[in-house]
C-alpha cells in the first residue's frame, strides 16, 4: 500500500489554497500573488510568497518559476481545495461552509 502523510495546513494556507482553487475554477487561469494578497487582505506580498512556498513543499501546489500566473494545483490540492468548499452526499444533503442544506 502507498500512504502519503500530509502536514496540516495553517489557517492562512487553507485560505490561500481555497482562494486559488475558486479563482482557477471561476477564471480558468491562476491568480497572481497580488490578486491573492488583495482578496485575502494580506498586508505583505512576502507573506503570500511564503505561504505559496509552504503549499508547494506540502505537495498542494506546483509553481512554474519566473511566471506571473505559474501556479497549478496538484491532484491533492484540487481535492483539498475543492473538498474544503463543499461536500456533497448521494442522498441529496450538501454541507457547505459549515452549514447543512437539504435539497428536495
């Protein structure tokens, strides 16, 4: 069996990952560091860079060097970024952002 151990995400790492996931699925291209900084009200772009580096190390993102929009979610990043946003069950119950909604 092949097991992977992922280090837990900090609150900021989770927010950045979720933002990148949402942005890519909405715009069809990745955000810039400045777009992430502005959307999450992070005061320093260096904080965003360090967060992206941490997400890369943990295996959630891949970054193409020297490219403004060079972020790409790994399969694990896709699963975590999307899974954190919405969980759907076959019996029609959807949990989203901590609230339960039943579709009838």
